[in-house]
């Protein structure tokens, strides 16, 4: 990838933008870019420098991302809306061509790293609530104020706000005080590291698939060997880690009234209406948010579909959704006439309104059952959380009550980010915070005394 049209090879100390930014070390990479920690000599602070591959289509994609990041920055001068801040952008000429570069505020590790660090055990409800508050604040801003759909929300694209000053701790591997070695090396050569990460990601997807198919094959929910092994490992403390985070990666964002792609979102976080190609809006981000929240609580992906004997990945995905959420509202109608007729009946019976998509009739029969995956085992969210993940009954129920509407099949029935922020589950006062408050009040009194 480090050739004409590809990545720009960076060495520590390399200057960018007429010497304003000095490269420090690699923070991460994506399909189109490498991201570097850089020192901004103008503001004397650290920033993240995203250097795009140089070929025309990548430059185009970077311009697209800059458009969305700029809009987000312009509408949020106080930088309080939980969206990564674009500080600057410029072109950089290198041996592989012209690279568009974005200068972003420097953030910490992704939620995916946090989940992994925590050995896929899931975070406490208090921590999840804090994280959800940030994500929802970001989504509410993007949706309601900017009219923007992120379209690729997932744990990897949500970064913790870093609490580490890179100047004081330049050799630390993780950016927040927690995580493993960064997924990049300092010399800019990405090849072997990338293979490693690809392997890691594949392994993770495999694990998730294994765990989810286990859901279909057994209703018992006993811990498998792998899980038992994981739980025997020593606990890792998340104390002192600030759960504030921000939404990043606007490479796939679009305006609600000006959409570009039919197929959006990363597979596991993809909403049903996208699979069925029945049109989409802001609520696709809410679906991905729901999948992310579940993953934070349990450490497992909510849906990890895979192709099987006689059915495709899409169908497996729909089956997994139906096993968790029940039957899809009737939307699979071959004839327009029949469709109109059934709509009338739906309305009369006050049933869910159908969401017919271009793909519906490929996957469903006219009774609304999947054609090629017949035997589904219904395992609703609240039971799953208790039976499989051993969460306390009352808390699981509350969380399921919060999450279930977010995972409504009918997109228009999903709550908005704003409505989610108002949900009672979001308002529960954390027991830890309470204890901290009391403690700090006592301390203050002592100081005053
Ligand atoms: P892509 O669009 O190529 O997926 P991302 O914007 O997701 O690129 O960035 C790739 C990786 O770089 C992220 O997963 C993260 O590890 C790191 N990264 C991106 N932005 C920042 C930032 N502002 N601060 C720190 N690290 C970042
Ligand atoms: Mg990304």
C-alpha cells in the first residue's frame, strides 16, 4: 500500500504543512489512511494527523469527510457535542503523490479496544450509561441540528477522550491509561502490522459467530469453554478511566436529504431496512447505537451473521434479528394490490406498518417467514441478558426496556437520540458517582475545617 496512489510513509520528526505539525508516532490506520500523533507547533499541543492515500478516489473521499467534519465543527464552537473536532486540513506532496491531510483533535482508544482490554466481559451499567450519553449527544447533534447521518457507527468509530498527556508519557503504548500495545508501529511501515490486525479482526468475528450460533443451537446459556477460560483470567480494573467519548470517522456520512450509497454501515451494525433496501434515514444510526450498547454491556456483538448451507449472510442476519426481536412486521408482499390491501388491514388492526424493501421478496414468503431459514428460536433480550450473560434480573429488565425500542424493525418507530437521552434508564444515578460525591463533599468539609 506504500506505493504511488497509496499511503504516505512517515518518519518520526517529519514536518507537515510548512513545519507546523511534527509527526510523533502512529496512532492507527484505516482502509484509506494512516493516523499519526503530531505536535502542533502553532498551538503547542498534540493533534491527530490523518493522512489519506493519494489516489484520486481517496482524495475524493477525504474531501467528502472534510465537508462533514467542517459542518460539525462550525455548528459546535464550544466543542461539547461529542463529535471529533476538525482543526485544519491541507495537502501534502510526497513520493507517492498528493495526500489530503486532516488535523483532528487528539483522542484516546476506541471502544473496541476498551471492550477487548476488559476481556470481552462487558462493562458495568454505570459505565455503559456514561458512554451512551456521549454517543447519543453526538447523534442528537448530527441528526437534529445538522441533518447528517453518520452511517458507520460502531465501537471502533467511537474514541475515548484521552486523559494522558502524550508529552508527559511519550512511550506509553495506550493513549488512555489502559490499553495494550497500539496497532501500529512507529516507522510507518504498515504491512505486517496490518496482517496482524486483520487476523485479530477475523478471529474476533469468528468468536462472535461461534457465540451467536450457540444461541440458536442451545437455549441453556451455559458458559462455553472459551468463556469459562476467559472468566478465570484475572480481573482488569477500569477505575479512573474517563468514560467520555466522541464519534469519529465521517468517511461514510451523508445528508439525510442527499444520500449517496444504498449499502451502508458495517455488517454487524447494519439496520434491517438497509439489508432489505427499503430506504433509510437517521434511525439507521440508532440501530447501530443499539448494537453498540449491547456490545458494551455483554462484550459480545449483538449480531454476527454468517453465510450457511443454502442461505446467505443477509438471511442469517435477518434470522438472528427475528430470534431476538420477534417476527418482522409484514412487509413482504408480491403484488402492489395485495400490498395496499394489507396496509389497510394493518392500519385497521393497528398492527405494525409494513416496511417492504426491494429485497423482501427474495428472503421472505408471504406469511412473513424466512424462506430458507425455517426454525428460529426466540430468545428475547431481557432473557438473553439474564440467562446467558448472568446479569441481575432487575437491571437487565431496565436495560432491555431502554434498548428494545431502539431495535424496532420499523425504522419510524425507533426513538430518536433526543428521546433516548430522556429515557428513565439514562437518568438512573450511578451508585459510584453518588459514593464519589459524598466522598468529595466530606473531603471539602475537611479542607474547609
Ligand atoms: P478510516 O476512515 O480510514 O477508518 P478513522 O478515522 O476511523 O479512519 O481512523 C483510523 C484509526 O486512527 C482509528 O481507529 C483510531 O485508532 C485512529 N484515530 C483516528 N482519529 C483519531 C483521533 N482523533 N485521535 C486519536 N486516534 C485517532
Ligand atoms: Mg474507521
